C-alpha cells in the first residue's frame, strides 16, 4: 500500500539539535525532588511536540501528536531505560503514549524528521549502554486527543532512579518517583490544527 504523509506547516529542526530544558523547581507545598542528586539520571533532550497527519490503509486520514527525543547514558554504568510518557490535556485526562500506534505512523515520523534511527518508545525501552554512541533516538506518540490542544503537559518517568516513600491521606506508604514535566501552550483554534505556534512553558521535576 502507498503511504501518504501530510504534514503541518510547523518549522522543522533536526532531532540532533534538541536542547534540554533546565527544569524549574516544583511547588513548595508538594513533595519535591532532592536539591542534590541522590541517584543516577539519564541525559534527555527533546524537541517541542509536533502534529502529523497520516493516511493509513483501510483507516483513512488520522492525526497524531509526537515528541521526538534522544536519551543518553552518561552515568558510568549500564542502565535499564523503561520510559513512561503521559500527556495531560486541559480536560485533565491522562493519556499514555504508544498505545496501538501503527508502524506506518513511526515510519512517517522518521521521514518527516529525516532520521531513520528513530524508534517508538516501546522499542527504545531496555538496556541503555554507556556513551554518546549508544544513545537512543525515540519518539512518544499519541492519537490526537482533541482538535484544540490549548495548554497541555507531558510527564516523563524512567529518567532517574530517585524516589521517595511518603504517607498518603489514609496513612498508607506510597512511592513517588522523580518525573520530568514538560509544559506547552498553543494559542489558536481548530480551524488550522497543527499550524499554530507551540509555546513552551518552564519545565519542572516533580515527585509522582
């Protein structure tokens, strides 16, 4: 079958030019990550999320949002990279990435990004060896959750081994893990979806 790829008018930068954002501090009234590193942490760079529209055989035209990233192990020891990507929209729903994403969508993203080494986050998971040459080029993908994205966040777990044991409201012990929260805002409406500028708000580390 012939794959037809339709892309939005967003400006595209090579994935290799991704720049890591320096996370801001979490709100003081919530459990916070340690000020000083208490565990290993992987090097994670990314680009702003983008929208891609793909015509799939037998399914018609489908829209997806994706976050391209590079993860590198500079910890001095081989690690397990077991990422969890969740998108939280204005409706408050939490959507896990990479659920039933057709391989044709990943291939469309490779073409669009000009990087044949990009793999889904499912494929990227596993052993991550030490060094720049062992870095993994991954992409987290979601079916478009709504025509108007507005403000949304992407929560990323599995980048560090830091965690805290705390008591919940019922007095039960729970484990909170250090999680990176990326925040984005799109002004505009659904007349030309995917063509409005994606603005990035400060990112932050949270315990979740």
